[in-house]
C-alpha cells in the first residue's frame, strides 16, 4: 500500500465471478507523511483511507468482472461504519460483494476485516466509464496485473 | 396488482423524498421533479430490483447524446413506464 499515491491494494487474493466476490490484502505502511498529521504522537489510519480501501476492493471487483475494460469511479457511499482504530503496520483484508450489476454502474457491499472481525463496512456505488486515455488504461492494467488480478479477471 | 406507474412513483418518492402527489405520468424526472443523475442511479437500482430487469441507462444516454432519441422519451414518467413494460415483456418472452 502506498497511501500518498492512493495505491491501496497489495494483492488480489480471491475473485469469484459467479458469486461476484473479491478479496484483497492491504498492508498499512509503518511510516507515511499521513501519520505525521493524523495524529502527531498518535498515528492511526484516517477513516477516509479505510473507505478508500473498500472503494479499491469494489473497483477491482468491477474490473475483474469486466476484464479491466471500464474504469470504476467512486460515485456514492451509504451506510459507512468504522469500528476500530488502525495503526501503522497493520495487515488488513478487504472484501467486495456485488449487490447490483446496473447499466454503466455497479453497487457493492464492501468490508474490511482484521483478526477475523469486520472493522469497517460500506455500500459503494461506482460508475463504470470508458477509460479517458489509453495511457491510463495501460497503467491501471499494469497495477491490476501487479496485484495479481490479471490471471483472475474475466473478459 | 399495482401498475408500473404506481411502482415507479413509489420508488421515486421514497428514493428522492418527493411528495407522491407531485409525481404524475406527465412529469419530467429532471425538469419537473428535479431529480439529478446521482438520484436517478438510485432510482434505476431500485427499479432494476423491483422489476427484475436491467434498465439500459448507458444506451439510453448514448441515444440522447447522439440525437437519436429525445430526453423526454425516457425521462417523462409515462414514457419511462412504457420502456419498463417493454423490458419486462422481453424478459418474460
């Protein structure tokens, strides 16, 4: 995970096309400028970053389903809950489950798990758009490949 | 059994907090009811679930953008209901 670059996914560990389910691992870095401000002498991962991890898990689920042909854009969030403070160095698992496959959009139930418990949840709506540039499409595909999505994605 | 319009009006009222009595078959979702694109996604989500269909929002938008259809064809509620009836009929065919 590189917080400053909004790269929240270290690996895609599971993708089940039939269930519409995807699981990722996110390793919170031990050091980051983010922790210098949030908070001085008491570093914890901001809730907005936890939301972004769930957002990424949802986005990867949509991309796995569409063969990385559409870019998922965060459009709406509902029912977001954050139950635990997360310290630097924590290894998190996040899941996304497809709630609805709409025309040009998708809705997921996303969650973050730590030590077997759900510590954050949200219902996330994403709009699925054509990649605005070929360069961006190539970079997103590279990142997805690096995270291990390449061999799992369905075309 | 509720008509398509009753179901659509109920969903719009619930999703967008618009009083049910303001929602008429002649109402334009955007111009008259002030529904924005984000609210419309919620409405489509709910209608897809209620009717067991997938409203082709992307192709409708493309048709309007390319001038092959008018906004009214999809966003005046009686027309939206007619499109939904067609999608339900196609699903059951």
